[in-house]
C-alpha cells in the first residue's frame, strides 16, 4: 500500500510540475529541482529496497529517519536558494528605483531649463507667455 502511495505521489508531483512548466507558471530553473525530487520519489516508490540499501550503507537505523533527514536538508537548500534569489531581486529593484529617480530628476531639470529658455515662470505655478526681448527686435 505504501509503495502504491509513493508511486502515485511521484506521478502527481511530476504531472503537476510538467503542467506548471507548460503553463509557464514555473520557471525552468525551479522546475529542474522539483523534477529531480519527483523522479527520486518515483525511484524509491518503484524500488523500496534502494532505500533500505542506502540506509544500511549510511549507517542509519531506520529508513524513515533517512527520508526525513534528506527532506530537511533539501528544504534547507531550497530555502537558501530562494533567499539568494530574493536578495538578487531586491538588489535589482533597488538599482531600478535609483535609476528611475535619477531619470526623473534629469527630466525635471530639463523641464525647468526648457521653461526658463521659453521664458515661462514656474515659481508661482502660472505660465506666463514668452516676452519679446528688446534686443531681439
């Protein structure tokens, strides 16, 4: 019964990850990790003796302890990877915000310069029509 559950769980994981990949709801770099996990669960579901052999090889007393330990290590690795991705995204957002602020300030400076060249006053918020300079006539 537990073998069938493992196989069904692996099939569900693989089908769900492939569906998310095809629907572009999951990026390839994340899908690779979940596909590897799904395949590992499928292999252990199809050949549970591998888990027993691996348990004996590593010197673990109970196979469930090995599975829980592997799951904890895997989840820590996923959390670390996501933290790294989040840090990179925050840096990119900060850089984009800084570039946007610099561009906005440059636009403001150019707009004020253009207003000054056209003779408009922006001090009180009124737009004055350009006046002809006496030397221009």
